[in-house]
C-alpha cells in the first residue's frame, strides 16, 4: 500500500518505523510547493502530521483536497481539542487523531480506511460521459472506443479536470498541476491547451464537456 505522509516536523521514531516497515511510505514537507508532485502519484491514503491547529492548516487541507480528490485523509494533531478534531474532520472528510498518537491505533485506522476505500477506487478508474471515456490508468481518451490523440500536457490537463468533475478549478491550480514549477509557461498556455481539448473532443464529437468560469478557471460539467 502506498502512503503519502506530510509532516511539519520530525515524526516520533516509533510511528515512523511502523509506517516504513508496513507500507510504501513517501514523505513530504508541509508546503504548498509539493502539491504538483503529490497529484501525479496515486496514493491509497494521505496522512498529515501537524503540531497544532492553524489558519494555514485549514487552507492547506482545502488545497490538498483539490490536489488529491480521490485520496482519503487522516489528520494527526499533536495538540488539539475535541472541537479541533470536529472542525478538521469537516475539512478532510475522514479521520482526525490528536494528542500522543498510538502507532498501533494509527495502523488500524489506515487498514480500515483502505478496506472501505477499495471499492470506491475501483469505480474511479474510468470517466464515462456521452460515449466519451478516459481511463485514469492508461491515460487514454476514447470516443466510441476510438482513441483521441492528445499530447502530454493535454492529457495532464484533461485528467486534472476529469478527476474533479463538476468542480471549478482555478487557473493557478491548473498551472501548478500541469506545468512543472521550474518551467514558466507562456501567458496564454492554458487557454491554448483548453482550446485544443475543445477542438479534439467537443467540436469533433459534438459533445459538451468543458465550461469556462469567467475570472476563475475551468470545470468539466456533466450537468448540462
């Protein structure tokens, strides 16, 4: 099982040993700059270790939910009240632990969450809409089982939007997810690639899929 582990400080030795010995654990620092890397890997569960509640943590969780829309979360607060746990559970939609974390309890929650999420993940391996489909495993777009040829960035952009269907995705977020942060795209790169996707999918096959949200970004809409 592949885990994404985000922490704002060094983990207790007993917890780190449990996680690394039982799972394929990828560790990240507590930073928004890591989100593009996180979104390109399919993680079974994301675990966030944080010292204490903060305004930045709330903002980070909202952004992380956009980056990993299909990944369940466990938030571990070293300092926090039951009210804090309730508030953050509403942001992550899953579990929140606080105080001194018991490694065995954490492993138990990971395994239960993984079992509950297995069937949901199987349903999310493919997007289907009006004879159009996209396989998240093979990264292939099809219309009536005929391949639609897309380049790398068109595929990344399409996948980013499809995984968040019916959600408005800000332009800044799409730039972060599709363009590597050390490569600065041209000012109209996003519009150019969206225009290409519309031409190859919507105009060629006469289906409506994409919406421009003025002043914000784009969305894939299945609610026409």
